[in-house]
């Protein structure tokens, strides 16, 4: 899965397309369009926003981070638990989660990068990409993003 996912990350996004910048734990960089994200397994997450239930679709953040070299599942232990994900939006908004908070082995609720709602592209002003965190008591951490960074906080001895 990781090799196929990495190959997809190397497919250049069309110049006019809106892209999600993803930076891996060793500084590797990829730009992904909605077409690139569509190659990953999609999750459907229902959340209540503004009093109404909405269904968002997109790949799990854990899968995207893993494709960039971050550990997942049983590999997420010890020093790797000090790995965080910083999500940034064009408006300057930032949200930070630990990698474990996005991993299904540690958390019931799913965390996805949505690029569709009800089978359609996200509405203007809400996309093209949106962090969606299932089961958050307050939806304040969910919102439009244009960058994900995987940051290791533990000293790796180098």
C-alpha cells in the first residue's frame, strides 16, 4: 500500500488545480489534488455543523501520513507517539493533533481530509479540502485546510 500511495503522490497535480501540500516527517513534500486523494480508500464521516448533519468523504489522515513515511498502527509506539500533525488553512488557522489521535488503533472517531460532501466537491468557502474530526464535542477543529505537516517532536539522536 505504501509504495502505491507514494507513487500516487508523485503524480503531478495539474497547474490550475487546487492542491493540498503534505510535508512528511523527513521533510519530503507532495502536492495532492482531489484527483490524487481519490486514489486512497475513502471514508464517510457524519458530523453536525451549524445544527445540521453533513456527510463528508475523503481519505483518513492516518493513511495520508503513512504514505509520507509516518508510522501507523502497531508501529506507532515509543518516541513516535511524540509525532504531531499540523493542519493549516489559507486564512492562517492552524490545528494540531497527535498522530495517535488520527490513528484508528488509538481513537474510535475517524479523522479525514474531506474533498467531497454527498458525492460532490465541497462548497465554495469550505474547500477544496477540509479537516473533519468525527466525534469531536465541538466542531471548531474541523475546517478548510491547504497543508498538512507531519512533525516529529522527539529527538531522534541526529
